[in-house]
């Protein structure tokens, strides 16, 4: 499995990046993206620390990025531009999950920007699903408690508009880490008839971003 949404101690995760990489490798996963929560106050600091990993070799592949989190919708574009400028290899935006009071309009604003994944988009509208399809943004099926409550809706609307899906853990602690077999069960629980296709999307996006 290639997990494209995880968090380290540089935001609210429990592990240093090296331990994250080791734990993902130990259960047979092939890669991960470290995407710590950021806004304008810490974006540059987080990326400058994570990019130090690029000087070393680890047992599995990884990407360094950010999850732009609870930034006001009108400022999301500015945050996205800053993330790419500061060296992000993947940009995720914290979508309108029903588990948190995310500002209305976050999904729409994010989908108009150069992002890779709209994380846990909650009760995403049909208009925003169409926008995701048009702009090549992947929608997320989440393995995380709370965020996963809208997985069925996301799966159904993605199927209706032929949106690309990925499955991620939104990992904050060791217990959040899953392998591909567990991912398939979560996808099946969301009503996905071909869970392997979504896992292939994870790998496809990961490989694409590694080549940038």
C-alpha cells in the first residue's frame, strides 16, 4: 500500500518520520507521504524539517508534503502556492469532514487550486465532485475514525461523476497504520466494488509525484 496522508511530530502525530517509515515498511507497505497539518504559521518550518530526510536513504519510498488545514477558503490558493514554492512534493487539503467544523466553501476553494488530494471531503456536493474530475484532484476514502463516516457518500458520488479515489489512513499514531488487506475491507465497506482499483490509484499518484 502507498499511504498518501500521514502525520508526524511536526504537527499532531506521535512519531518521528524515521519511525513512521520503519513501521510502514515492517507491515509490508511500499511507500507513504508525510503530510503534516499546516497553515501560514508553520508551513515553511514543517517543510524545511521534512525535506532534510531527502539527504538520506530509507528502506521504502516516501514523499514530503503538507495538509493545508482549516485555512479560510479565500486563502487556500495562497497557501497552496506557498507549499509548492517551499518544496512540497504533494499537497493535500483538509476537506469538509463532518467530524470537524471545517469552514463551508473549503471543498470548492481547494478544488480550484493545484492540489493532489482533497482529504475526507465529507458530504461533498455534486458540483464539487464535477470540479474534482475536471481538475484531476483525487478524493479520499478515509480509514480514520470520524472522517470515515462519510465514506459511503464519497464513494457513491465519485462513481457517479467518475472521480478518481484514493484511500489513506490520516495516520497520527502507530495503531492507525494499515496494510492493503485492511484497506480493501474499508473500501468494500464504503460500497466499492473494485477496491484494488483504488489502491492502484494510490500507487499511480505516488509514482507520478515521485517523477516531478
